[in-house]
C-alpha cells in the first residue's frame, strides 16, 4: 500500500486538528492521527512554513489553525 503524500497528509492533519477544536497538543494530535513521530513532524513543519498552522506553547508544544 502506497503511503499518502504530503498534500494528503496535510489535509488529514488539518481535519484531525479541526475535530479536536482547532488547537491541540502535539502529542494528542499525533496520537489521534496514529502517525510516527517523523511523519507527524514532517507534515507539521510543512504546514507551519505554509502559514496554515501556528506553533503554540505547552509541555510538548501545541499547534493551532492559523
């Protein structure tokens, strides 16, 4: 089975983040997605660079829809 590309992963990330209330801790969101750390952080950074999400504070960091 082919792994989804960054574009599809980005859509999945944003959808999951919206379901969690438009902001979430990184650990909680990664757990909800069921992704490896490397996959999560790759998509996270791509979305931050694109301005679609913003980093927040917290013990493990957080993310919110921009």
